[in-house]
C-alpha cells in the first residue's frame, strides 16, 4: 500500500487491491503541488469539506476518471447535482467499500462550496485498509474527543494540520498527537500560503519530544505503508 502527499491536504492512497483514492485533491491552483489534476486519476475521491482548497480539482478528475465521491450527505448531494457518482455518508457513520472501510469523524471548521452552497458539516476521515488505519483530520481545531477516536480505532498514520490561522497550529497539533496516540504523525496544511506558514521540522521535534514518531513528507513523496 502506498501513500503519496501532494502538499496542503491532498493525498493519494493506492491500496493493496489496486484502488486509487484521492483525498482533498487541490492541485491546479496549489502553488506547492508538484502535479496537476491532469496527472492523476482516481477510483474514489474523499472530500473532508467543500472549501475550494479541498474540493479543489475533484470535478476535473472525476469527470475524466469516473471516480465516485465519498463525503458527508450535503456535499455528496452537491457532487451528485453536478452529474457525478457519490456515496452519501455522515459523521459517526462507517461503510465498507471494495478497498476497505471509511468512517467520518467530527472536525471543527466550516464548509461552503466555491459557488456559495452549504457543504454540510466539515469532517475528518478514518480509512481502514490493508490492516492499517489512516486518520486524516481534515481542517480542524483541537478537540478532546480526538482521544476517544484514537481509543476506539488504533491509528497507524495521523495526518493533521499545523498551519494555524484556519486550523490547529503546531502546539495544538502536538497535543492532538498526544490525544490520538498514533504510531506515526504526518503534518499537513502548511506553507501553501503565507498566512499558514509553519515549520514542519519544529512540529517533528516537538512530537518526538513526547516520545512519538513523526514523518515530514516532502511534496510529491510516496511512502510504502
């Protein structure tokens, strides 16, 4: 199984059975992305919320690839209204797909589509596949129920924002690592724009100081997980 980081909150997960899943594919207008939407395809696209830097180029990719969207109910309905396939879910609910299980969690943020429509509740997502649990928190502030999430689903890889201003900053993100207690923490949602400038190596140092492992993925890097 492979996990590739495109920068910001955008990831590609290639599962053991060959399914390709994109998360929040903000690529074309992302100044830090090493690829453009034309360079990627997907069987599934998971959206944590509807903001333009997360919905991103999902429609371009899905239109070319025939991807199925997986997202909360209102956002899934929005995708369906644009002519795309979507699987409607909501926070706290899980579903078994042909690549594994998806469950949505709470996230403290907002969600409105680029054309001003309500995108439903923002969410984090836990993807369970290949014997691993990957928790992408989406855009969120720190919340104590992260501890409960980590207790109920042992997290192998925690993907969490450190850019501050719109989401957790470094210190809150370190506390989130302490609460979730993952095997590996990976910082996301930083340095895309000046307002979310942050040093991922500072985060890494602070995570390691509490006895946890952190991997700072370079933009475009792919890990075997």
